[in-house]
């Protein structure tokens, strides 16, 4: 009986053939090293694939994804990926990208139980509680989108507070952390206008977000 996933191998062969036709030495170069300028920390949602959204080939963006694109200071998985990207690959840009319609954010906003992931989503619940008065200023229909934006801003702040990023800045490394949100229903990325390249610029950008959000 044919393997049920044979079509995926066929897809890979077709993709490799296309890339080789366009760039004959691509895979030989890729096998030698990876030198990405960008690291993407995004949601694990299957509709938000990093490389495809920013039209970069393998080797050009280093990717870490989890439910609701969280950067948690006790999450060694994310922190290890961040450390490898910053210290070993010397990425110049860390992009934290959320998306509107995020199921994790929606579950936290609606107090919907989803199972084991509820423990992970406590971070969104806490963020919602801390900024409850700010969120109440928006119409109910807007609040979920605003929470998705707020979550991205908060994770940018979390990234800049890690020892990985702080140490990179201390030694003078060229590193900027950005916050973006992707809208699935139109395929467009939205810049949250928060790009942090030093500890000094953090709070000004953070305050600006809340001013713009109103």
C-alpha cells in the first residue's frame, strides 16, 4: 500500500528541482552554512509560515514558533533558540510576529478552556488583567485585535529584557527587536512601529504604542 504521505515527498522533490533550476548551486551553498540576518519568533498557527510571508528562502531566516508567539523568561526552548540566533548566528533583527484571529489570544479573551495549553495561555490572561482598563476603552469587536497587538508589544518587551539581548547590546552588537502583526484574511503584515535597538529606547516605544492605540 502506498504511503499516505507520499505526496509530501513528491512536493519536496518538485520544490528542490525548481530551486535547483533557478539557482544551481543553492543547496551546495546552503549545506555549507546558515547566515541569516533575521530571526522570527511567531505563532505556531499553520496559516502563518515565516519564510513564505516575507519571501525568504531556507537559510535566510531563523525561526522559532509557539502557541500565541510568547517569549516567557522561564521557557528554555524559546530562550535557547534566541541565544543561538543572537550569539551563534549573529542575527541583526529579531522579529516578533503575532496574528489577528489568534486562537490562543481568543481563548484567553473568552476564558475558553482548551486543555493543557491553558497553563501556557495564563501569560495572556495575566496580560489581559494588567491592561484591562486600556482594553475596555475599545468596542468589544475591536478588543481581540487590540489584544493581539498588545501581546506582540509585550513579547517585544520580554525579548529585550532577556539576558541574551541585554548582553548583546552591552557588547555593542547590532541587534534590533521588532513587533509585527499578520492579518490572515488579507495576507498583509502590519508594523506595530516598535523597533528596539537599545535599552534606552524601550520605554519611549512602549508608551507610544498605548498613545497610538487610542
